[in-house]
């Protein structure tokens, strides 16, 4: 059973299980989607155009939460760096900030917005959530100590407290407020259970010490970081499938899959892993195995594939109703997105004469498919909403 859990936590399992559904889609044997690979060149060209517009020299950063903190070219993170002169404490503070912030990043809905008092600007969606969480962190929302999150502070989070920091009201509703609050409470409870990962006085930032111990001659595998996230934070996901009492997290069932029908995605955990790499690089670590990680199966990347015809919904009427994350329609969409992202990345590299080392998947996402997905959505639908409605509790997307 332990080997089975280890497998389902691996990027290899994500690709293998997603590939099973992708092959069925190519044969037009899935219930909800078909794939049209003749559109691959057009999708790659669209993404390249978006990438060149934002990064003319193709010097693309990682797709991570740090990009959202930089919105508006405002150096918000310098506040942390100025306040904390010790490099190790600075890295720990960045972990303390980014781990709760990523967990708060599920879709906000198209009505919520956040007013940033320091800049007098209003932000929405992921950028708004990032800045709201940054301000909350700096105001001591997650700990009694400045620029810190810890188990005690996280367990005291309530929906009302999150709502206050995120400016939630009847006129400014935030999707999944209860789920977000519960997720932070569970984060506080969970890190208490793993002192080897999060320290005797548990805080998310102590994971830096654990990862430094697992570096080899200054090199650290991105997969090692992902494993630590999946093991250390696995219990925060409520109501998910489990094996022998071990919470599997972002793992679902699809009837067309062989064996146990289980298919892992670990979207938020991979997004979090991508967001932890930069503070580790700042400590001088070289990150390896980046392309073992997968693309992120969420509605911007998936929306890009659907809006540009690479994926096609067999029954167009299904866009009129909301679907649960455990529905086979959503599972198919996510699985096919993972496989399409690998193919889009390969086609982009071929067109630009680049390698997986010079343009890893994490940069394709940033440059990239996520931004392109948002752009095409904005051109097709009011408020740039997802092409498929998702009934999210604030912990999946």
C-alpha cells in the first residue's frame, strides 16, 4: 500500500494515468472530450505570440506565486527583504508567506476584488488574492510574530478573519471562503504533526531546513520538494480519497482507467512546489529535474486548449451547468490538459529552437500557456470566465 501511495504522489503517475485518458481521447473513446492534434501548431503559435509580447528576449521566469506579488511592477517583496537581513530567515519568511498564499489561490470568482491601500489600486482574481494574502501576512494574520506564519496563528484563522483581511462583503463575495479558512486551519494542525519537516516550534518556513539537509552538493531535485509538500501537507485536504488512512489529496477516480481507476493531478501542490523553488535558489541551491514536474491542470491552461480547439467538448450544452471536481467531465478535462501542455511545450521549443533545459515546462506555463489561457478567455467571454463552470470549494482550482 505504501508503494501505491508513493506512486500516486509521483509526477510519473500523473503523466502515466493522464496518458491513458489521452489515448482514449485520440480514439474518440471518452465520454465528454475529443482531442484534435491538428490544432497543436496554431495553439503553439498563439502561446509564442503571447510569450514574445511579455518577454521579448524570451527570458521567462518561473510560473509561480511570486509573479503575482510583482503585479504592477511594484517591489512588494522588498519589504520582506529589507526587514530580514539574514538569508536563511528571509527564505523561511518567504515560505511562511507563499505556502498560505498558494493555498488561498483557488478561483476567486468574477465578482470579488481587492483594494490595495498602499498603491490605491484594485486587483482581482489570482493577483488580487496574492496581494490580499501578502498584506494579511505583513499585518500578522498568520502569527503573533512579524513576517511569520506558524501553527498557532494558522489554527486561529476563521472565515470571518479571512473575510476581514480579504475585504469580503455581500457586494464583494469571495468563492469558497469557508474552504479557504478550513484549509489554513488544517495547515496549522498538519505542520504540528511533522516536526522533522516543520520544526519543534512548527512553522511552514522550517521546511527550508529540511530541504537544505536533503540537498546533494548544492543541488536539489524539484521532485524532492514536491514529495516534501505532498507528505508534509497531505492531511490538509478534507473529504478526499485515502489508502490505509493516508490522504491522497488531488487524486480522483475515472471509470475508464485500468487497475484502481485512480488519477492524480496534485495541481496546488505542484504550483506550491514551483513557488518554493525561487527562495531556495536565492540560498544558492541549483534546482534539478524541473521537467519531471507536470503542467498544471486548471481552468486557464485547460481553457486555452478548449478555446483554441485542441480539446473539444462533445456536448456543447454541458457548458451551461456547473460541474463538480470529482465529475468525470472535469477529470477528463484536467487529464487531457496535462498531456496537451507537454505537447504544446515541445512544439514551442521546436519552433523557437530551444531545449527543455533552456525553456523548461515551468517557464512555458508562465510565458506562456496560463497567460494565453487568460487572454483568449477575455476575448471570448465576459469577465474572462472559464469555458466550463466548476463547482469549486476553494481547494482544487
